[in-house]
């Protein structure tokens, strides 16, 4: 999906308030940004690991959650991490930089908030094939649901093996196989 999402967002980013020539951060770029933000807050990297913080932000995005969507949790660390995520979102938008999880989430939001754009792409794809379906995350599943729309019998094929689900540490959700069956 990232290549597909990049092409869609290059064409429609302005609808979401992003520059068309946004910059895509890889994992190392994202980690450097998180570390800079942590230093600016004078956070101890031994208390909250930068990789864990970046992982949490990506996990929330892969679950379709913005900082404002994170359920309140009274624990001070949880509040601080949620606020960090909100600041991370603002900084990325100000700089015109997107991480990989943002590409997916923003594409889902594009389709959710701009029905005309979604309808255009629903008409363009006559069939959809998803390989390694066991390694999809919730944002990818939502993207798939958006593209197939309300078709009673969409021309879609997914190939996956729940015994080979190995990417849960990257947000993959093997439960998507069951969600796929229920949805279609």
C-alpha cells in the first residue's frame, strides 16, 4: 500500500492540508525526529526509549488513531506519550514530512472525508488482490474496505495463512483474516 498511498496523496494531499511535495521519512528519519523532540522536552532516553515511542506512534496510526482519538488514561506517562504524539503530528505537518504509517492513515482519511475521491478510485479498480493478508494492519484493512465500498460481490481476492503471521510487532493483525471473512 505505501506506493499506492504515495501516488494517491501526491495527487490529493492539498485536500487534507498537506503539500503535494511532502517528504517521506524512513524509520531512521522518524527515530531522529523522535529523539530531537525528546531532547527538547528533556526526556530521559533510559526512562522512555525512543524506539518504543516511535513504535507506539506507528501502532496508533496503524490502528487508525490520531492523538485526539487516544482514550484518556490517567497515568502520567500515558498522558505524556499521547501529548508527545499530538506534538509529533503537528511537527510532521508543519515540516511536510510523513512516516510510513502516516501514508496509510492519511489515505484512509482522504477516502473517509472525500467521497468523490473515493468513488473515483472505486471505479478505477476492477479487481483487487492482496497477498500475505495475515500481515495486514487495521489501517490497511480499512483501506481495502474503502476501495471495495458497498459492492455486494466485489472482485477481491486475499491470500493469507494465519500460521505464518509473523509481523504483529509491526502492527499486523492476524484477526484481519476473520474480519475479511465477516465483511465479505
